[in-house]
């Protein structure tokens, strides 16, 4: 989901999102977002040590260096997507993400290298053919929730449903931060209503249908009146009395597409209980392995940057 009702907002400070600098924070990186961003934004003429295109590797690697240098995370983890057509959501709804073209072979090759360099930098990584990166991150975040604030490093606003307490969503490219209060201010809904919102409005980015004819403003208006999708349907007879345009038509659409609304919410809900053998202490960042990095066919400028980052981490 790239957009709901408004654009992402910042909270308190662009420098750290208003987080208490004394609190240990867990950074959860939606790695695939930044690999894709690099592939389509960095000059494709960038090459690795073998003369192969390395624009995604270079851009993603520089992003990791910036994060490690600027944030000095005590805890950090990265999740990669490997389930474009094989996730449990595809079994529920075969058209899920069917609007996305397959990754070019060159990008697939660079994805593998990006994951290898993430591991070499000492960052624990996860991937699954059944669960998407946001499910893995949601589950890791759930396991670590009682132990301090979480920072979701992503531009994907689906993650807003995970925000609570001192958590933040950090869009690195724009250096913008979002907290739980900001979700209400920016989107007109609470974090726990994000999946309900998408059940109603749908999500064209992921090909989640929602209720045809109900857009973001109407979905937000319904969820301002009732706390959940179930509550909206329990109050169907009251919908025509709401001060929203075409209220009677909205009721009819809800009745006609009830099953699709709940399916769409299921597709948009981030899993939080994927079985993972990991706890917070497994995510401590202790620096990486220079010798493994030296064996990877990286662009030389990126290799030198990695060496500086690891030297400063000692």
C-alpha cells in the first residue's frame, strides 16, 4: 500500500523521529523495498568486480551503511520477499499481486547478492516462500514488543497497523517518521484499523479488491463511526443515515461485497505469529565479517565503504 488518505508525516524530529536516544531500539528492515528502489534509481552502468550490473547492490549497500553509521543500532534485522506468487495469500486469492510483473533475471541475481552482503554485515536475515517480508517483520516485532520500541524501516504504510507505544515507521528515502498518533492525524484511522480500512478501500498496489465503489475517504468515514469491519456490518441499517455522499449506495455496496470485504481485510492483515526461532538477543548487531565481504563481487567503492563501517564498529 503506497497511499491511504494522506502522505506520510513526520513526528517531532527528522533526526530521530522523536525517540528517546537512551532507549535501545530494534530496527526491522523491509529489505526488498530498498533493493527495488535502488535497482530503479541507481545508474544501471554501475558494475561489480566481475563486470556485472550492480546498481541494486550498490544502492542497497549504501543504504545499509547509512543506517548503520547514523543509527548505530543495538538490535537490527532484515526481511526479504521470496513469495511473490507462493504466499498463503495467493492460495486465498490467486489474483493477489498478480498485477506485478516478475523481477528481471538481473534483479533476481542482485537480490541474492544483497542478502549475502546483509548477512556479511552481521545483520540477521529472514525470508520465506509462504510468508511475506511484512509477516516476518510483524512476527519478529511481536516477539520483541515488551522489550522496547521498534523502528520499522520501510516506505510501505501497511506497517502502520503494527505501530504502538513508542514505535516508529521510518521512510528512509524521505527521512520521514510516523508514530501511532500520526496514523490518526494523517490517515483518519487508528493503527488497529488499517487492515479494516484496506478491507473496505482495497489496495491497487497489491491487487487487493476491497469493496468496489468505496474509496479511502468513505472507508475512513465508516471507521470513524465504527471501530472495525465487523461493527460496520452490524450497523448496516444505520449507514444510510451517515452524513457521507451516497450513503444509501454505500450500504448497498457493503451488502453486495461483504465476502470480498472480509477477504480483502485478511489479505491486508500482517501476520504476527509466524513460527520463527529467534528472540531479541539474536538480533544484536555486533559488526560484520570483513573477510566474507571481501569475497563478494562488490563494486569497489561500496567495498571500501563497508570496511569503514566495520572498522568504526570495533
